[in-house]
């Protein structure tokens, strides 16, 4: 069991609404809805907890709607280091259609002032040395600048933390420059952060090499139902998940991050890590909400993951 800290700078209440087909501009009728305290770091934390790790959580939470977040943190037994800020934690709307398509409408989040930002950095200064890894995941709330985000990542690095990064947009661009230990963009996020598409395998390989040379140890490039590629100095592996019945793809990336971190911290064979992580992500799309619920289903999915080793391995 490892000690892991997850940072969610911009948590969210996910409201997942299931409907047959979304008709923009018309009255739509849902057939189910669920509300969950969420956000990337908190979702990763839930999966890691189910994998047996001791979890601490931090970031910023709005004081006006603390209840669902505090209830989750208490139920899960997480150590709570969130800095409370004025205002409401955002709500994110997830419109899930019968064919599995998901439309996300993610809110901005509260304004986090400089005092709260400094309070979090001070808290982390004390906390970070106790952890085996620190996961920094999700978007930035209002008030957080890219310069502050870079300062946070540099501070974690200076403290010797294994930083796992999963974010998007400008924050991902800044984050890549700080060479996290593990980073998991999806293909679209990577292209957006670079400001240009990654047109073919050769361009991708050149980019991967550049990131590994700059100090990234594990680059996990995810691509929805197509699976993912894991690049490290040791090897390049690809995983293809089995076809599954999609309930909601929300949380697939977070589950993948948790699964990869779990395997890496246990120092197990790479293929085993990748197989389990891919199965955990595939299981996540069969359910609404976060965490590992059905161990037998997970074992079946694991057996059906197809792993290949790429010949153009980065060494
Ligand atoms: N339809 C699907 N079937 C099986 N696995 C999936 C599906 N969608 C996503 N996954 C798994 O979840 C991982 C992360 O999903 P992806 O959409 O790439 O990332 P994100 O959720 O961060 O946008 C994928 O690499 C894949 O392993
Ligand atoms: O911080 P962001 O980028 O707005 O993302 C937050 C959203 O991402 C999620 O964590 C899901 O992420 P993934 O689908 O990438 O795993 C949601 O729970 C949450 O609403």
C-alpha cells in the first residue's frame, strides 16, 4: 500500500443526465440522473482507494456547497487538506446519450484568491515529503494563473515528489515543460496543448522522444475506445481494451491514471500494469460514477485486454 496525495484544484459536482438522443434547442426528457462529488483528482483518489492505497486529498473547495464533498471524503476515509474558499465549487453537466456519446458542459469554478493559493502551497510544503506520489489533475479555477501553476509543479519537483499530471489546455502545456514523472493526455489534449495536430506516427514518435529526453518518465497517450500507448525509456506498449457496453465515458481517463500509478508503484512487470489499468478504465465506462465495484467483471476485462509491444520503442 502506498501513500498518495491527489490535488484537485477545480473539483466539480458532476450531474450526469441520461437521455436517448440529445436534441439541442428542444425540450429533452431524461430517463435518469445522478449527482456525484467529482473532479479529476478526487476521481483518481476513489479508484486508488479501491486498489488499497492510503489517500490524502487537497485543492480548493467552495464553502457554499461543501456537503457532498465532505461526505465523500469522510465516507472514503481520505485525509482532507482542501483549502476552503468563498463561493461555490462548480457543477459540471454530463449529457449521456443511448449510443454512449457524452456532451460535457464544465463550469469555471470559484475565484481562488492569492491568500488561498499561498495557503495551499504552504500546506503542500509540509505534506509532500510523506507521499510516494502526488497526482495533479484537472483544470484550473478562476484566479489561478499559469505562473502559479508552474510554481506549484516546480515546488513539488523540488520536494522530490513523483508528480502525475492529467490536465488540459494551457495548463498541460506548462505542465509538460515541468517534466512530470507521469503524464496522461488524450490525443486531442496533446494536440491542443502543442497548438498543432500530431499528424502521423513519425511526428508522434519525435514528440514522445522530445518529452522523454526532457525528463518525463512515463507518457500515457490515451485514445478513447481505441486504447492507449505507454511510452517510457524502457519500452513502448499499446493496449487495446475489449468492447464494452458504454454507460458513461466520464471518469475513464481518471481510472486509467489510477490504474497506471498503482502498477508503477508496485514495481510489477509493465505488461501487467498496463493490462490492469486498461481493464480498470474499460470498467469505468460501463458505469456511472467512480471506483472499482465489480472485481469479477474486472478480472474478465483484464483477460480480454490485448497488449502489443511497439518495434519503434523509445530507449
Ligand atoms: N469506449 C471505451 N471502451 C473501452 N475503454 C475505453 C472506452 N473509452 C475510453 N476507454 C479507456 O479509457 C481510457 C481513457 O479514455 P480517453 O477518452 O482517452 O481519456 P479521457 O477520459 O481522459 O478523455 C482509454 O485509453 C481507454 O483505455
Ligand atoms: O477539470 P476539468 O478538465 O474541467 O475536468 C473535470 C471533469 O473531468 C472528470 O474528472 C472526468 O474526467 P475523465 O473523463 O477525463 O476521466 C469529471 O468528473 C469532471 O467533471
